[in-house]
């Protein structure tokens, strides 16, 4: 149903929902009941943002994402459009055409998913994405502000690497530095990385850290929040 790069592994939906709930619980305890503005600085094709829009749209004000790959951003725009009645209708019509023309089971299954999503449209939810280097957001002047929550799955593994090179830990630190100016108060940042990577920066304190299979999840908050 959602557009993706060939061979890209989808993020576990249950884990994603749990991370959002944990982030929201932190914000609520800090006096921010929502709705929230959520930002993913390594959004890829927008999978995390789109899924969260359907799962927790009632608790969200806006979704924003950026990625260094302009091709990925084009996919992200199409996926985020599925959060609107118009975008979902266009995708459904496309799948109906493909199912009729090619008769593939994958098209029929995607069409069934589209019909289910129609009953779960989140309503009015602003969503946007743009091209930017997650480690150099200060150069991109991202059109985001007042971000309550960041959830991002940083590049790792053979199929996903940081563009431009650099040690992963250093790049995560630069990402955290770039995101800091757009955060609201209070705010929470959830970094999903490979085990063995470190997500830290002097401008943040660690709230919690947990393992999830091959992934390491680090939840951080600005030191003044």
C-alpha cells in the first residue's frame, strides 16, 4: 500500500506505536497534553510518519519529515498524501486499475488495505516533507518549528548508510545539534539506531534506553526541559 524502496525493511508497527506512546507520556508528565507536532529528520519514504498519522492522528497537530535523498522525498510526499481523503482515493483508483489489468495478488491485497484505511482517515492533519541533510539542518533552514516530538530511524546496516560518510555516532550527534533549534519546550527526541551506536549530545539528557531486537532506542530530552 505504501510506496517504498525495493528491499527496504518496514519498521515494526507495534514498536513504532509504543515509541510514540512513550514520547507522549513523557510530554504529558512535563505538562504538554498535545496535540503534538512530530518531525522525522531521516524520514526516507515517509513510512514512520504515515503510519503514525493513521495510528495516532487524533493526538497529532502536524507531521513533518526531511531526507537527504530527493527521490525518497518524492515517495514520502505520495505516502503522506494517503492521510487525506483525496490522496487515498487517488491511490485506491490506481490500485483498482492495476488489479483489473494485471490481476496480481499484491495489488488486490493493497486494495483491501486501502479500503480499511478509508475508515481510519485521521481528518485534518498538516503533513509536509522537504529535502535536507539530517546532520546539517542548520544549512537547510527547515520549515519546521515548535516540534514537540522527534522520532527517527537513523541509517544503519548494509542497505542504509549515512550519505556523505562520517562516523555514525558523530553524525547522530550532529543530527541532535541540528534538531535542537526547532524543538518546543518541553520536547522529546526518540532515536532508533543499531546496537553499539551512541545517541548523545551535551544539549540533551537521556530519559531512557531500551533494546528492541537488533535496534537500540534512545529517548532524549533537551537539558532545559
